[in-house]
C-alpha cells in the first residue's frame, strides 16, 4: 500500500492555502474600492447605521464633532493632500458628519472646513482602516446640536 497519493494531495492543499493566505494579505493592504471613492452621511441614527454597514469597504474613517459637546457636525468641505504632493484634492462639499474614503496606503493630510474654520490632521493609511476625529469649538448657547458619540460610528 502506498500513501504517496494522499500525501501529494495534502501537500498540494497546503501549498494552495499558503498561496491563498499570501494573496489575502496583499489584498487586505489595498482599498476595496477605487482610491478616492467616498461615502458621507450619519446625521440620523439610521444614517449612522448605514455608514457602519459599509465602513469595511473604506480605508479612512473620519468623524467631525464639536469640542465639549461631542455633537456631530455636517456641512463640511473635506480635502486631502497626499504626503509629498503639493496638490490638494477636494473629496466632498457639504458632507459629514461621517466621511469614509478609499485610499491607497500612505500618509495624507485631511483638511476640513466648517463655517469658515478649518482643521487639519495628518493620517497614515495602512493595511487596517485608519480612524480620525476632527473637533471644532462648541456652538453658541441655544444652537441646535446633534448629540452622538463620534467613536460609535467608527
């Protein structure tokens, strides 16, 4: 009796699984959507649930909130600048409070403007999704605030 057949089959299976693992690791480092593709939303609880459902497709998860209150901010202009490049690309106008962007791995500066006040933050996008929250000063007393935890939707 020979066991060359079962051993050969086992070796082929192990080689296939090794190749599959390598392929999955290289795919995980790349965004699932074309770079620059984005989704914006999350104003309502239903909108936040919709954003949570699709967040795995995007490599950068941004949230915009007010300091002190934690209230979400919408109606922002969001731009990106890839490290080492002078060109800034507008991602979206009138977006937020959650913005998810598909990006290739690298360093980016996020520039967000709300009511004439800009905030920027440098982020490093890698093999796992990157999360960032940008904060603005609290609104004047009496202003309407949408209260939610920015980390909740990340």
